[in-house]
C-alpha cells in the first residue's frame, strides 16, 4: 500500500484553509493509503510559543483530526516530538541542504521579513520537513499550495541522497487539490487565509460558532459587481468564496456558477454560510466529545508507536548508508 504523510503546526487556531487544503484530503486518502498524520510541534517552536498554548493547540489539532474523520484505527495520529527519528533525520537532512536552497524559500522570506532577530530553526525548517516525509518513505504528501516549494526541496534532497549513497528514499509527490489549494483571506483576496492573521475577520476558524461564521461570511469583501462568476484575475474575492462553496458542497465551480446565476452576492453569501455551518457544526460537536472523552492520550501513544516502528528503521538505514557505526 502506498504511504501518505502530512502534518499541521500547532501554532494558532486551525482555519477553513487548513481544512480544505489539507485535512479534507487526509480523510479521503486514508481510504486507500497507509497514512501518517502528525501535529508538527517541533516545527511550531521555530517561533517562540507560550508552553501552555503549545500544549492546548497540540491537543486541539489532534482532536480536530479525529473530529474531521481521521480514523486512528487506520491512520497513525501522533505528535512529531514523540517520534524521535524526526529530529535525528532532520539533522542529517540539514547537513545535505545548502544555505542557498534555504535562502530561496519564500515562506522563510515572508516569516523573517522585517524581524530583528530570526531563529536558526526557522531557517532550517524545510530540512526537518523533508525528514518528516522521507522518514516514512511517503509516496504522497497532501498539502496546500504554500507548501509546494518545501516539497520540491524534499524531492531534491531525496534525489541527492540517493545519488550520493545509493538508491534509498522514495521521491515523494505533492497532492494538492485543484480547487481550494489556496483559500484566501476574507478581507483581502491577495493574501492566503492564515491562522496567524491578527484580524479574526479574515479567516474562519474551524471552531468558530455558527453565528460567527455567518457574520464573517456576510462581511467578506467582494467587488462592486453582482455576478457570481469564477474569474481569479478579475473577481478574486468572489472566486475565492466560490471555491469554498464548491469544497463545502461537493459541487464543481461550473455547477456553483449555474446555481447562482442571476442572483446577487447577498443570497450567495447566505447560502455559503449555511454550507460551511453544515460541515463545521457536526465537526465541532465531535471535537468537544473527543476532548472530554480522554481518548486522545491513548490515540497519540499508539500512533507514535506505530510511526516510530517505521521511522526508526529508516534512520538506521540512512546512518548505515552514510557510514555511521552501528550503536
Ligand atoms: P501549516 O501548519 O502552515 O498548514 C497546514 C496545512 O494547511 C495548508 N494550508 C492551506 N491550504 C489552503 N489554503 C490556505 N489558506 C491554507 N493555509 C494552510 C498548508 O498548505 C498545509 O498543508 N510546513 C507545514 C507543516 C509540515 C508538513 C510536514 C506538511 C511540517 N512537516 C510534512 C506536510 C509534510 C506547515 O507549516 O503547514
């Protein structure tokens, strides 16, 4: 069975962008693949985190995975820091990465822009991400569009290792949805929807109440026209909302266009809010049940044990190939 690996940082509330770009596909892929879904806490600390909020967010994301439909009987759900092989292979991958490659990462450029002091962890982050993927020899990596460049680097590092030390790593493929790979902010369609945006009106959090969701969507920026038409270049705001509608309803963009032909933005936004509530309300109910059930700890322990079984073997193989003595 082909393998799938992905992860989400516990560094803020999850948004509808994370759901559409990533989690929704995690749920789908577990039907046909051996899956590893982690909460990437080692990545989160590349920027300072308050310990209590790191703990809370880590549990929240693990619970949201399950609430969204990831089945822990089928897929390993775990914390990255519980599988030590990530950090170990992360170091080895760092030694194979050039500074120039890391300097070209647009996410690093964005996150470090204007800062006086930037942690070295933020810089070498993509090498750790490569290790996350390669440590399972994952075939497929479901991510949103913003992770494409990190995936390219991962493929390059895998190829570099294979040509230096002999065939070993699977070269992974990104799995990026055609619609919804880049959900944009509700207040500015030139920026991606992000959990770190200080304006909460710019994103829908997965745990926003139905009323908050309705309010945020009704206030979302549109243009001065009234046509519901998918046109990224000229109608980026409406196109973004249509993408969300398509993902929430299962309709194609053409079907969404046809459904709302002749209607203005008001009725469209109202319907869109209901589609989002239809998806998120039951998810939130399951989330609260999971949080109060006390089941998370067991799920995370079992997930980490399963993941470590695979990851430890890979690191042993890598070290042997590189010439490390057996311990
Ligand atoms: P992170 O935590 O920023 O985001 C998690 C996932 O959500 C996707 N995403 C979006 N998709 C569509 N529209 C948006 N507005 C949007 N915002 C976020 C991201 O593309 C991502 O798939 N580096 C990764 C975490 C990571 C990882 C990995 C992923 C670490 N190791 C190994 C895959 C494999 C990150 O910061 O994602």
